[in-house]
DNA sequence: TCTGGGGTCCTAGGACCC
DNA sequence: TCTGGGGTCCTAGGACCC
C-alpha cells in the first residue's frame, strides 16, 4: 500500500507568476491580509535569507527598490487555481484527499500494476505543470508521514527531480538521519526543543525512540508519528471532507479601534460572515463566542484580551440571531481606553441543517421563514457581490483590511481576463 | 509605528450525575 | 478519627497544521 503527497511549490507565488511570467526566477513574496507579514516566498527570496512571517516594514526597502516583487494575498485566485490542480489529480489517482489549498494525498491502492512509482510521480509533475502551470513536488511512501517526508526531500534535493519514493529502503535509511526532527510532520517547535534535550535530533532518532515511553512523556500524537515513521499506518485516508466542527471569522484591523461603536460594526460584519460560512456548510450553530484583543507585541501599550461565549436556546444559522448574540457578548467584555487590534466571532456546537433535534420546550430559531430570508440574502449577495448589508455593519468600515498590492482577479474578473487576452 | 486567518486534536480539571 | 467509586460532559488552553 502506498500514499503519495503532492504539494505545490510556494503555491501563492506560483499562482501570481502564472499571469506574470516576467517574474520567473525573480524574488517574489505574497503578504497576509493587511499586508502584514510574508506568507509565501519564492526560492530566490529564501536564498536572500528572508524568513517566513517577516513583517512588511522590514522588507519595504527591497520592495521600493524593486529587489523584491510583492503581492497582497488574493484568495479568490488561489482557490480557483487550486481547484484546477486537484481536478488533474483526480484524473490520475483512484482516491484523492484534498488536505489543504496547495496539497493533496493520493491513495495508490489498486495501482500495483505500476512498478515504477517514481516514474508515475514524474508524470504527475509534468501534467500539472503543462495543464495548470504550477510546479509541484511528489513524495511517495507507505504511510502519510513518510509520504510527507519524501515530499520534503523532493523539494530540498534538486537531484531528485522533484520526486522521491521512500519505498526504496536505501532512500529511507539515507534520508531519515539527515532530516531535523522539527521537519517531521506533527512535530512542532515546542516538541522539537523538548526532544533535543533528550538527544533526539533527527527523524531517525525519533523513529528509534520507544512509543510507549513517548506517549506518556509527550502525547499519543507523537507516539503515532513514531509508528508512522516506522511504516505502521496510524492516520486514516479521508476522501470526503469531514464536516466542520467550528466556524471562525477574525481579522486584524487596518488601524486600531478605540471606539465601541466601531468595534460593534466590526463584530457585526464578522458575525454575518461567519453565519454565511455556516450556511455554505449547511450547518447550524448552538454556541457563539466573541473575542477581542489589543496588540500583544506592543511594548508601550496597555494590553487587554478577553473572550465571552454563550449557548443559544436552539440551533440556528440566521445572521440576525448570531449578530445580536455576538453584540451582547461584545458589550460584556469591551473596555474603553484600549487600542484594539483584532477581534473575532466563533461558532461552535455545529450540527447538520437537515437533521437536528428540535426541543418541544424552547423556541425554535431555525424556522422556515428564517431559512427563506437567509436564502434570498445569500443569493443576492452572490449575484451582486455583497450588495445587501445589515444596518450596523457600517458603511465606511475604516477598520477593514487593506490589500494595496493586490493582483487583478485574472481568472474570476472579466475585465482582467480581457486585459490578459489583449 | 509596524507581525494573518482558519482550522484540528488532545489533555486536564471542574461540575455534575447516580 | 472518619466521608466512595465510577462515569460523562464541558471548557480552556496547548500544540500543531497550512
């Protein structure tokens, strides 16, 4: 049995380059919302020694001098390109698990006829490059964790040509001692530091450690990782996306908020957006949380963070109910005289819209009338991109995020498509 | 001056039940 | 002097992922 992990190389950068071929081989970065910090770097940028999550102001000079080409993140574009990559994969493998916007696991069961899995990997790379234009790396192994590790090697070592199959025993025994333990999937910075103190430095060291001991000292997650590194499958393969258990909408403001009224606007906006996502998922929530915070990094400012949450009497996905509850929660935790940086609305205790339990003794919030109204609202907003708003979401939205370096919506906006074709 | 957003899983501890 | 045992559910927080 085999898994392959296909991962797009610096995906957001590759998407921007699709429409700017002049930026091939040039240093390119993509920034987070509000152009806050770097979330994707081209190889050239990595070579310049510019790290991940570096804030914009630290590299502004480079951008101004044109030593660095910068873009705001354009999720509409990346989502569209991602779907194209995934559909190519679905034609090439029996089972595909879309793991994130830029990577997918393939279950190669039933493909035993293919003797040369490395060759198959190269075919995948070639086809995605040719049909979509995105470079990818392919890692193959008997477990997901090993496929991930193979993918790491495929990207790191140019001689592999972007494909590594860890079924070959010589590869496995050569690679694992060379991989720092923090690069293993499931081992984060915290655990890596702790492991180092125990003299576990590489993937090979970790694979040799005793899972029964480590489960007590760390967690079952780490114990599973150890077994996976040894070729024992512990993680499942899920073709169907699991239903979400939580929906969250949170944003950093473009400028600090110091007035309750503006904070209420923002919370209403996030509550409405969260409710929209909930309806896209065809689910209801029965638990609303709100959190607000100042800048935790500011050295000379008063810091404050707080959250409040409350169950709803019955499940709903009505924007009005969720918005009202969110504002009530906000008013409980808001304190004046702070410079707020970020806020969020979280919906928990989700259940399917189709088959939820009604309670005879409480008011039913998910009524036919509510469902119809929300349906109309969503249809209009899809057709006329957010034309309908609730009073109180704010018209100006001075706090709304900025994306000053945004590329045109090449694949979704007709004006941009015409420009490219001209 | 200045640092994203959206998730998952696991664990520990408290409340509560019989 | 002395106060059970076993269980579930909920929540907050940590760690990790992309």
